[in-house]
C-alpha cells in the first residue's frame, strides 16, 4: 500500500499520496464554502420574515412605534376604534388612540399601525384591534406620528372652527381656505383647508409637512399639526393675530399708515432672517418660491412671520439649482426662473428685493392703474433713483419721512437683490448683515441728532437767563 502511494504520478511527477491529500483538502474547502452560502441565505430569509411580521398589526401592546416616512405619498389615514368612550376619558386632550397609515411605496400598499408613547397626562398607549374605514364620532386628537406637532381629527377642527363657518374665514386663495379656530384648551389656531384640485392638496400637504414640519424660528409661522382623514388634507398653524402685510400696505388704513419707518425696517429685517434660516440653516435648504406681502403675517407688536410654504421646494447640497415648473406670484418671480424654470435660493432673494420696494413705496409690484412709466415697480424705482429722487419713492402715508442715509442704503439693498444677473445678487445672510449694519448706523445717527438737539436746547436755556439779566 505504501509502495502504491509513494509512486510518482503523471501530474508534475507528484507522488500519489500528495495528490490524494490535495483532492481531499479541496473537497473540504468546497464543502465549507457551500455551507457558508447556505447559512447566509438562511439568515437573510429569517431577517426578511421578521421584517414582514413586524409590519402586520397584532394585539401585542408592546409593539414598537413606526414613524411614517415623510417622502412617501400619504394615500389615506383611517382611525382605530377605541372600546371605551373617549368623550369621558380624562386623557382626551392628548389621547392614546391609534391610527393606521396606508402608504403607497413602490407600487405596493403597506398598512402600518402607529402606536404612541405616553400622552400629556402620563397615560400609556394601547394598540387598536380593529380598523374602520371612516372615523367615528368619538375620535380624539393624536400626538403626531412624525415626531412633532399633533395629529388633529376632523371632528376636533370642525368644533374649533364652528363647523368651518364663513364667519371664521380669514384667508382664501387658489390653495384653499384658511379658518380661524379655538381649541378646547383655548389655543387660537389657523386651519388651512387645502382644495383637492387634481391632487394639488396632496402635493401641498406633503410639501409643507416636509419643509417646515420640524422648523422652529421666530420669523416663520409655526406648523402645529395636521389632519388627514379620507380625502381631507388640512394644516394647523399658530394664529398670528394682526393680519398680513398686504392688508396694512394696500388696505384702507386712512391717510396715515400705522406702519412707521422703524416698523417697516423691522419687518424687512425679520423676513430676511426667516429666509436666511430656510436657505442657510437647514439641510436640505428650503426655497420658498412665493415670497410676497400677503405671505408676511404680523402680530400685535408688528413682528413679521413668513407663512404659506405650499410652493416650497427642498434643494439638496449636491444641486446648485433644480429645473421645475414655474410657480409663484406675478410681479415677484425672478426673470431667469420665469424664462428657464431653473430654481435656486437666488429666486427668493429677487422676490425679497421686490418686497423691500413694496414696503418702502406702498405700491404693488405691478399696478396697471398707474401711468405706463409707473406700472412696473422695479422700473419706476430704478428711474427715480437714477434721477436722484429717492425721496420720491417713499410711501406718502408715512407720517414721518425716513432719514436720507437710511432710505438710500435700504434702496441699495433692494436694488442689489433684484439684479438681473442672479449670480450678482447677495445671499440672504449677507442681506441680513447689510440691514443690521444700517439699523445700527441709523440708531447711532438718531442718538447723535438727539444729543446735538439736547445741547442746543441746554445752550438756549443757559443763554436765556443771561440775556434777561442784561
């Protein structure tokens, strides 16, 4: 036997026992490789099975919360029936009912049960057992499933707005109707009921939730929550109690506007700060696309808040611009965007420049009731500045005219923002810096003028007794 194994073979003269050893070793390696492939395949199958099972509604009260992905289209939201009467539930304000979210992703529908954590009063949530197609009369408001705000029920908003009464309407447009409402806890809200024109409500609902759902800035209107039941799509905002800028600039406010120069400059600066946050403080950045006076809300202290993000566009860091369908309001849209559809944050800068001109002059961006040379606000203002008559563009309803230096610097900011070459327009952060520098300069000038006036008056008072003695 040993002699046979020691014989040389025709394979490179290798002895037979070496060839047998190599063959056995190769067989072992192949076997181990096949075993590893089988184990990996089995592990992946188990993972897929567990993932599928986790999406099936069960009666287990410890199911993990599933947060819906915002970028998916929300098809329908139905509510879960609760066995006890929620109207008698002390936890009704932030109740623990659950909602099933039917989402369309990649052509297939998935049903997910949303389970809340603890509510405001410390009560724990439970998983619903039965789904119903339409919300019952005893549905209570939800904590948001998106990690912020609240998920309002249709019934709650009906009660808050007096059944969406005409007397509660505070705004109306192509997007829908805005109603004033008061919740059970006396919180004042503004409810935007989106019109479902060819799916536009779904688009605006999705955009606003994505764009400003988590945004918190003093110069941006806060989105408190939303309602999505059946075909209804509503957005619930904080209520800003002093109307919008358009009403105060172009409405019937009498011969003298309550918007002083200082108030107008503060409105401009706050709007600029809000846009700076959208452009430079968020990732992805948000391009508003509809900056105009009617979308600037004012509170009783004349603080400005940018509102209405229904046309907003998210712009990732890898894109300097996107090409999209032209949206916006005539007179405020940047020329390069109107002609090419190429959108970036410079388009908002242009609209903001128009807004500055509108605030200074009290004129609309386009007004066909005026002489031909004054129809277009930008062209008229440029002509007035070229003719060295900047004081002629100031709103005649201003009770006290601004200082020449402050007016010229603010006009310069506006003209830079509407530069026909988009690349030459400043970024909103630079605009804020220029406006703040101007405010500081104006404040120093005011203090200097006050000091000089005080010195003159004191000199007059001192010279008065001396002349009397003489």
